[in-house]
C-alpha cells in the first residue's frame, strides 16, 4: 500500500501531524503499537498556550466536554520553606487570565486518536513499526507487525516518527544522545482524597527530588516524583515513591487523608537530546526530537507545535515533490529557532532546583517581585517567548530582588 505520509505513533504529536496533514488533503496512515485508550506517565497538565492549537486541531471541544480541571498557575515550595503561588499572566489582547488544562492522559490521548479516525485518517492500532524501507538513501516506507503477528509493509515518500522517547528512528539511526549524568527517574501515580487547596500545579522541591501534584478532576490527583536513581538505593519504585512523597511537610498536609489508587509507574533516563536526521523522507516530532525534564511540564505543547511546523515543511516538500534532507532540514532550523531558548531555560531550572541555596533565593526574589514571577510563569506556560526570561536583563532584575 502506498500513501502520502506514514506516521509512527498516536500520541499528541502523531495525532497533531495526522490532523494537520489530513486537513491539507494528504493521504495519511497512522500506526501505533498500542490499543487505545492507553495510559502514559505524565504530569497531565498542558501549557495554556496549547489551547489555540487544540482548537485548531478540533479536539478542544471534546476535551471541554469532559469538564476538565483548569489550573490557574503554579505553586512552588523550596525545600519545605519558602512558598510562592503564581498565576498565569493576562497578556495584552487576552480577556482574562489564561488557565491550563489538567486531563488524564488515558482520556486525552484517546480523544486525539478518536478525532484522527473521525476526520478519515486510517489508524492502525496494535501495529508495531519495526524497520524503515530505504531507496536511494532516503526513507520510503516502513515495515512491522500487526496484532496477529502478521507482517505489513507501507510505502510513502514521507515518514513522520512520532514514537516518543523510544522512537524507532532513535534506535535504528543511533540518534539519541544521553549524558552520563542522566540518572533521573520519574515515578507517577493517581491519588484519591488529596486536599489540594486551590487549582494550581503544586511543585514541591526538596530532597530526594521534586514532585508535581495537581488535580485531574473527580477527586483524583496526579503526583509525579522525579529523583536521582542513586537516591533509591535499589529500593522498589512503589515503596520508595510513597516514602519519599511523605518526607515533605507540604505534601504530607495535602495527602494526609489520601490514598494512592494505583501501582506506581516509573520512567528512567528522563533527559536526552537527538542528533539531526541526515537522510531524506523522515521527520521526527514530539518527544522523538528530544526531552529535557518534566519540571516545566510543557512536553505536550512542544509536541503539538513541532507537529505544526513539520506539517508546514512537509507541505512544502510535497509541493516541490522533493523529500530530500535538503528540503526537510528546514524543519530542524525552525524547530531550533522556536525551542532552543526554552530548552536552555529548562536546563537552567535543572541546575537551580537541585541547589537549596539558589532555589530558596530565587523563590524569595520572586516573592518580592511578583511581576518577575508572572513573567517566568508566562514563559513556562509558553504564553511569552523564552527570551523574556532567558536574558541578562531578567537575570539582573532577579538578582537585584
Ligand atoms: C514524568 C513525566 C512527566 C511529564 N509531565 C508533563 C506535563 O505535565 N505536561 C506536559 O505537557 N508534558 C509532560 N511530559 C511530557 C509529555 O508526556 C510528552 O512530551 C508527550 O507525551 C510527547 O508526546 P508524543 O506524541 O511525542 O509521544 P508519546 O505520547 O510518548 O506517544 C508515542 C506513541 O508512539 C507509539 N509508538 C512508539 N514506538 C512505536 C513503534 N515502533 N510502532 C508503533 N507505535 C509506536 C507509542 O505506543 C505511543 O502511543 C511529561 C513526561 C514525563 C516523562
């Protein structure tokens, strides 16, 4: 079978690419090894800047129909001491302060896949792509196995790999770069009965790591813990997670009458970057293009935006009937322009939060200068460009506070 575009992965990035290309009239097949609905370890809150993209993709109404939680901003505590609550800023042209959706991935990703099916894209669930087809040095299709272990082959001038952090391209083309210091592990579970004071994402930074807690509706909250693997001393994630979570006084207060209602799921080697693709016929979107750390919680927004850019570049390639790396590398350039500063900010946060000295001081400075706090949360929420906070001017204002 030959189509215009094959998409590997039906997470937010794969579905966004499928919906964008379908709207432009391209024939798309999307393969995912999973059967939906499927779950995913995630903080489950989506940057407020994603709302317009979700609307463009036609999924916002479906999400709103679930009456989801909407968060007003972020609350940060530093090493059980200083605390600050920061609302997303109301920027010029906005009617009100923006909010961020907080939706279980089990529901969100199922909505995405349903929408892709509804617009007429062929979705092949339980289809695992295991290899690429090549001709004249560029990718021209994929092969894999379906749920009956029957092999399949699909051909297309363009393949979009939206396979997430373990995407096929990363393995087959050796594109993943992981630093030796990358020993972070994330553990997540849903809770019932948590006493969450208000609609914020609560980030508690303390030893052995940090947590993000937010309500995901219907008396359910999601709690993600991120620590260095070494601090686990070989303990099992379930017992370690519950112990570590209760070590923090703010979390104990929130969770005193709460119950962890599922087994803890863990993800290792959190951060990685990705070398540029060197062959034609292939684009990487979403987590497949690299992942820093969930502290600033914007992976879904970045995934959706990367797919929007990929769709524009793919459209240009089709118009030129040229899917060579020369044409497709425009995606890499645009993606870097848009995201590099954001990735830098995320790296700065990584240094900052693991030092009590700096973390306390920054939280105190933000308490004194609420306008700086709002600027920072505006950038984290992808409402303002990253250079607003990644600048000497911002740093000097922070230091003077
Ligand atoms: C601990 C943690 C907390 C996070 N918290 C947040 C948060 O609060 N907010 C936020 O915005 N982001 C958060 N993120 C990031 C977010 O989860 C990701 O950025 C997002 O899921 C990326 O979407 P994606 O579509 O690229 O990949 P995924 O959602 O991972 O989807 C990839 C899909 O590809 C399929 N697939 C993979 N390989 C193949 C193959 N070979 N053949 C067929 N199918 C395949 C998989 O089955 C999967 O369905 C967090 C991440 C982590 C690890």
